[in-house]
């Protein structure tokens, strides 16, 4: 983990716009009508509706997605009582985490009040604004009273995350660690070092899981908490022991099965760990310096199961695994509270998730391939994209079952899909692609079977039911790679195109290719030699009907792949060229961009073909094409160079396809701004329409444009490149593609192959 310096942290917070969060409008506001709807007089109507039915506040405002992060700054991180204003950077940071992990809007509120009564009164007065209250960095014991009172007086979820967030995550971790160790929670001896808000809440939740209080020893700054000690708080009395033979941590730890540290760094020694029971569980959660370092713990006991609060060691107990998703589930059913049933549901969902196969995105972030349930992985990683669906759904269901939900959920599949779309894990388009592909799986050849990304994508596509993958490569080498990547290739067909047993297939393929290309100078021997190359061999499998689709490009240069595709597969008879398209899913909509990879400097006939192919492809995705052909000039203002080609291509397209919404040449700002275009050029075929397809004058502008948009919008999803115009489903990737990108292309290839089969059956073609 990179060392964080004071200078770097201050620069991070002050550079550009100071702070870490902002408020953005979610409705149109550019016209007078927009403003009249947003404020006076239009705003009066929802106000009156809410007055008539208070629950309509969730319908007409952001209350249902708005959480207050509230603190008085009396227990800020490891800094202590630094005051409300000084704690504001932490509260903004919490708001940032709520947004990026749960899609939840946050107002951070710093209340300059230490009196618990007055603090509660302030929160109660502002509570109507919010769908939930996250209490943060409030010292014990006041935090216990504040949370309990607000839970009684408010009808929205209230949670003190310092208590319950740590409790929920550590309880999930403890449940799984005990399973790995083969121990029963009802029998283990637990030592809790620390007696603050987090320690009390953690221990309560361990008891809810089945731990017995007589097996728990809690230690504070004065030593072991015993029942004969005077002036114990009500919270500490819960875990005071009757034992009189132990006084210190060293005494208590002997023979213990579990150590949970919520105190300060370097208080647990190697000798103490050695004195614990076999396969000890050590949760050293003080941060940034744990009670014992990971290295010292592992050196003292190789059998220790270790968790810390740090991201640079295995099994991080991190509150971000819980609070965004707990509030997400609570908000989505308009819950009146976060109760014990909802907390336990979160514990079980988090614990169960660690036992599932780890998504590739998680392995990539941590640069590992061996995250499987066991000693080094018994708690999910904070970046696991499944947390939002599994934990939020579990919490929402528990809210419904326990009777605190105002708005129940009936379609859980739709709910989970909506959550994934909320955070950009997938869009409606990609979900539809995958769902449809699963209904019609096809045989797909993955050319570069020995590339880790390609192999992972093939296995994932197989697991999702999208296709029946075929990997090209040496079986021994592929199986060794799969073993390193922890992948199962047992049900995946591997073809070694260079093996002796493939001699007959190579000869058949070569004979067909030589006959097909004999007028271009091909001989059988030349064609046979080419069958040792993965692109020739794999494409011939599709050409000969031994596979339905082919994917390549992670290793191969496009120029070579294009050449092979033209030779083996060929361009559709009705076109003079083929091209590629990238789909961009953005917050402003879905855009289809062509031609991004194939035609460097297209002339007018080529641009016409690209426009026709684009229209066909957009219809393939069940959308009506509305095409703007792009240039640096508008409608004939430049009479030389590429604008002329574009201008003439538009004229031909409009003549041949009078019902197609296409126009140009035009600058990209006019293409994407309907009002600007309609005001300036009211004569266009695109009047009143939102453009969804952009055809560029050359490959440089198309390729540069989609990559620029991708770089500027980190939330944009890119699907592509998508092949347009070849006779068979041959699709390309590039070296930048992630596993998810390749799986998306696989889904497109499967649908492409399925549609081709349908066409063959009915012997009909598309409009273009």
C-alpha cells in the first residue's frame, strides 16, 4: 500500500474544487419551462400531494435515496475529540463511499453539540429531510444513548456505523474463520481487547451468532472487566466476567480460541499468540497499526487465521463492505428502522458471499488468481461487485419479513438487475444481450486460448450459459495456465490445431480455402501451411460449420486479422467493405460509433456501406437508427476533402432510403444537441430526433472519438468492436479488452450466429 504523506493528503483535498463531494441536479434546467417545473409554480403540486399523503415524499423527492452522515466530532477516527468542523473531511469521505459503493446521496452534517439531549433534538428537527441517518464518530458512552433515542423517536433507519458496521463485518468474518478452523462458536473462548462502542456492539453480535457470554473476556484500559469492579457502565456490565484468576491480556489470552482487538497497536505479543489454542483466530483491527502485525502473527503461529483493518493484508475487516449496502436495502423498501434482523441478514449474506467463486474483477484489482475460501480469504473484498446485490437484497428482505418496510419488493431478479445498473456494473443493453444469448447458446471459437484474459472470458461465458467455448492451443500448456489461474477447463473443448491428429482437418480446410481463392493465386500447399495459424484455422471452423462464431484479437494485429477474415470468410455480397462499431453506454444514452477499426480513409462508396452497415447493426440491437454523418463542416460549408465524401454519401443514402433518419455532414455538437441543430438547421431529416448513431469520415476520428469519450467518462460502458459486414460471425477484441469486454463480445457473437441461422432457415435478409 502506498505511503500516505501529509502533503499528498492536503493536496488531494484542496486541489481543483475543495472537498470530495458536490450536489448535482437530476432534472432538466436549461429552459424557462424546466425552471418553472423545478420551482415556482410547478413545485407546488408535489408539495400538496405530500401534504395529502406523507409517504409521497418518497415519490416526488430524493428522500428515499438521501442519507445524513451526522457527527459531533468527539471520536474522529484515531484522532479523538477534535470538534465538529475538524471532522468534516471524514464525513465527506463517508459520503463519497456511500455514493460510489451504494449509489446513495449524502449530506454531511457536523453538529457542534456535545450534550446528548441537545444533539438528539437537532437531529430530530432535520430528520424529515432524509431517508436514513448514519451516526458517525461520536464517543462512548454517549453514542449508545444517542442511537437508542433516535431509533425510538424517528421513523427512518438510524445506525451508528462505528458500532454496527464493524460488528457486522467482523461477525461475518468470525463466522467463516470458525468454519475454516472447524470450531463451534458456542464452544470457543473469545478475548475482546477494547470496550468502546465498536467492541460492545461486536461482542453483542457474536452472542447473537451463538457465542456464550461465559466464554467471553473483555478488556479495557484498566485490565480485564470483572463483575466486582466499581462504576461499570451498563454496556461493560454485559460482558463483565466472574473469573478472579485473570487480570491482564496476557492472562486472558492463554488457551483462547479467538482474539478480537478493537483497541490500540502493538499490544498483542508473539508469545501471547503462541499461548492460544490450536488454529487461533486473531482479528487485530486497530488501524493503521494493528494490535499485532500480520508478519509477527504469522511468524509466531503458522496456523493462525488472521484479519486486520488494513487493505494490504488478507481478510480486511472494512466497514465499506457493509454500510452502503445495508442502507441501500433499507432505503429501497422505505424502511422505518435498521433492526437486528436486518443486521443479521447482512452478516449472513456477507459470510456466504465469501464462499462463492470470486469474480475476475476482484482478482485483477488485487493482482492474484487464488482467492478461494480458506485461511487467506474468509471475508469478501471491498471491491466485490456482488456485495450490492447480495447484501442489499438480504437487508431489504429482512426489513420486509420483520415488518419495518413501507414499500415491499416483489420482483427480486429485477431489483438486483436495477442495483447492478445503478452502479454501472451492467446496463439494460448488456443484460439483455446476456439474457438473450443464454437462450440460444452457440459454439464459439476463442483463437488465443492461451491468453489469460481470453481463457477467463471463455470459462465465464461457459458458466453463464452464453456459449459452448472452443479454445485453440496446446492442451498441456492451456491446462497448466488454467491451474495457475484456478480455472476449470474440464467441460471445455480444446483443439490443438498443430497436433498430428488434426492433419485431416487441416487438409480439408486447406482444400476448401484453396478452391475458394484459386483465382487469387492460392495453392493447396500455401493454404495448408496457413492452417497452422490460429486465425485461419479458427475462421475455417466457422466457415465449414464446425463452429458458429469466432473471436480473436488479443494478440493479433488488426491488419492481419482483417486480411484473414476477407480471405476465409469474405464480405457480404451486398457490400463492398466491412467495418466495426463500438457501442457507448453513457448517462446521456446509448451511442453507436462507426467505423472504428477497419477503413482508414473511406471514399464515398465506402462511407455509404458503413452507413448501411451501421443502420443494420443498430436494428440488430432492436433500436431505430438515427444517424448523423460527422465532419468538421456543416451541410456543404466546405467544398473539398472529406466533407465532400460525407456530403455525397448522405445524399445517396437519403435517395436510396427515404424513410431512414440520416443526415449530414455535420459537426458532432450539432449531432448531439437536438435543440441547437433544430434551431440552426430546421430542414434536416433528424429534426426533433435524438441521434444515436455517429458515422465518422475516417477511422482516426471514429477511433479517437470513442476513446476520448471513454477516457473522459469513467462510468461509460464500451461494447465492441462489433463486426459489421462479414458473411459469418467473426468478431474482434484488442489487447486493452478486459474479461468482461470479451464476454460482452461473446454475447454479441452468439446472437450474431443465432440470427444468421434464422436467416438461413427463412432465407430472408434485412432492410439494408
